[in-house]
């Protein structure tokens, strides 16, 4: 077989995938080799969507994802999605063609290694027929073990060379997890009266261990946005910490005397620029990456280690204590920790629906077994705060790069990873128009996707948070429901709660196509979660 076929076969044997991409001449053979090896392949309409969908699918399936692109322009089209994945430490392989070294004037020629490094990905290369298998295994191992996004370059001339026979390969073993030195962290937790644990991306696989430790020391449980849903079943869960936090969540975190970040950066978003942390609170962090410790906040204790192993080790040396928990507080959390209609005045009109009312009504209507994907923009706190999710596989938040336009692709990838759940995409009208062509992908793949457009006909963040002429960031109204129908979706325009009644009809039906809800929303005067982000601009 040729190198391209061998690379595809090896990745299939290693268990990578599903794969997403746009096929061109440069990645034609390797894509077919993936398919021949049993890796599901999903063609998108743009490489940017392919990269983001692969990223989301990897996050929601705990597998190494694959995106495959043509050389040069195919790779540059995917760069924003690759940057998001790299910043999020998503285990992802970008399987891309590359021009031969012998053809320096090739139209497609760019420095693909430098491009990968520029957005935080790890460049790798298939060097020769003799090293093709080892090169591919090395790239896969880096993605899996180091949780990195790897750009694996396949030069066109090397792709067509014959490969020596090779034996079937097996996935590399994960390194043994050892318990780190937790003496200082154990003492800090033992001395706390009101501890709060905040779990982030690096703790998504350690929910049970962290919850057990919290039970022993009386800690309350919260997450960063990307780990939303991790403690869904706990009566001590405060949901999301940061800009999306409810008033009660913010109050309880602010009153903590100890905050421990588990695989969580404790960055400006999770802590509201530090305002969620009390002046006398002590801080600790647990992370595999030593450079992450104290990167955003001064900490009292830092532990380099696996979050699950660290939690188990601390639990083994800790005596049970009541901590922050009490029967009275449990009742307050049950009654008030989530945003509800009691927390705001409905400002809906005859022509526009309040985005909070819209979100709460859809939360009531849509099945609980869902996976919610949220795009970036002024609107994004509404679905994040008001749409409940069943667990950490029910919420996909591609926000490390803070790029508008990734939400629809995120939902497509999440839907592929979680086929037994209702996929829900929450987008602003700006992000929708950037990615509208991928509605065809959703229809072609037969995804029963609910797409909620929070439509204010503007880039709302700039309108509400910047003074001056807004002519460059406001737009004429568009009939998004009609656009959706043009792609074969069911389209619905919503201005009032009564307009949402057809959603139930769609849910009761065969769900054989996607539903796009064009919700014309009221002016919120600027979201509370972005107010501090733009302060001082």
C-alpha cells in the first residue's frame, strides 16, 4: 500500500475518529483509507466547520478526533478551529496534505509547521515510507497522552510511495498515574470552614473523585463553563462559576474561605476578574501542567498532578468535617441556585421576546437528555445559564479562542458524539450568518438539531458596550427561518411565547430534519457577563 493508505489504516487501528473534513486532491487517498478502516467520515461545507466539529466530537466522546484538509488553503481555512482546539488542549489530529519540498513554487505552498505553532498546535510530519507508521503513532500518542492538537503533515510526494509491510498496531498505553505530594493541600482543606471546589476542563474525568472529597470536607461544588454539568446530580452543586453565575452562586463563592481549582485556570472569566473571590480566601490549584499553577491568580498551594489521583490522595488523609454544608444551605441551593423567572422582569413585547423568557420556555419544552452547544456573542449567557444539562457531556463550549461563528459546527460535532441526545445549538444572528452553509451538513447527516438564533440583527457586544456610530455593527433584518427552509430545515419565527408551540409538534414528530428557531429578541442593554470584559475599552 502507499503511505496515504497506511496512515489512514494506522489511525483506524488506533481508534481515532470520527473524522470530519473537506476532501480535495491532497487528502483524497488518506480520507478513503480512514473510511476503509472503519472510521466514520463526515463531509462539511467548509474546513473551519470540520475542525470545530472534530474538536467538539472529541470533547464529547473522549476519543482522539480527526480533521482532514487539503494542503495550503484547506489548512488555512481550518485555522480558527485548530486554534480553538489547541487552546482547549483537545486531543485532535489535523491530518493535512503538504506540498513537496522539491516544489517550492507550488501555489499551495506555505510554512505549515509554522502555521501550526502560531496557533498553539504541535506540528508533526510523515517523513518517509519507512517511518510512516512510527510517525503516525507518535502523532497519535502526543494527542492522546499530552492532550494536544497535532498537525500531521503528509507531503504529496511521500503520500504515493510504497510502504513496507507492517504488523497491526495497538493504541499506546497511558502512563501510570501516581499520587502527588498532597500534604499542603490536605492541610489547607482540613483547616477550611467554607471550602468551594471549582472544576475545569482538566477535571472532566474526575467528577466522582472530586465529589467524594467534597462530601468528606463539606465543600460546595462549582465548575468553569467548559465543565458545566459535571456535578449536575449533586444537591451541593452551584453550577457555573464566573460571568454566568446566579446571584446565590456568586454570593456563596465570594464567602468561601478556600477555593480549590481542579484542572481549572481560575482565570478572569471564572472569577469575574477576581471579584468572585473573597479578600481573605485562600486559593489552591491542581493541574497536570505546572505552568498553569498561579498563571492567573496568586495561589497559596499548587499541586502538579492528575485531578482524580490528587482528590483520592487528599481524601485518604482527611478526617470528615461539615465544612460549608448545612441543611439550611441545601434548601437555599435547591430553591435559588439556578436562574429562574423570579430573577428578572420579563421585558417581552408584542414583537420581540425577552431572551431570558425564551430560554426558560425552551428549557421546559426540550427533552432533558440534550447536548447544548453555545456560540460566542452578547447572547451566550442566556442558553448557558438557563438551559439545564444532564452531565458534562451535555454542554459543549468552544470558547477558548472566543471566536464568533463556531457554534453550529460545535453542535454538529457534539451531535455525532452523542447520537442518543437531542443536540441544541444556541447562536447569535452574527454567528449564524458566518456558518449558515453548514445547515446543509446537518440536513445531509440527518441530525435532529434544534438551532436557536438569538436574533437582535447586530453584533450585540459592540452595540451595547462601545459608544459611537453603530452603523458598522447593526444590520437589516433577515428572515432566518426562510433561509433554514431553503436548506431543507424546518424554520420557525418566534416573537412571543405562543410562537414556540410548533416546537412541541416538531419534537412529537419524526425529527427527520433540523429545526431552526429565529427568535427576535429584545434589547438587553448589554449582557452582564460581558460588561466587565469590555470595561475600559
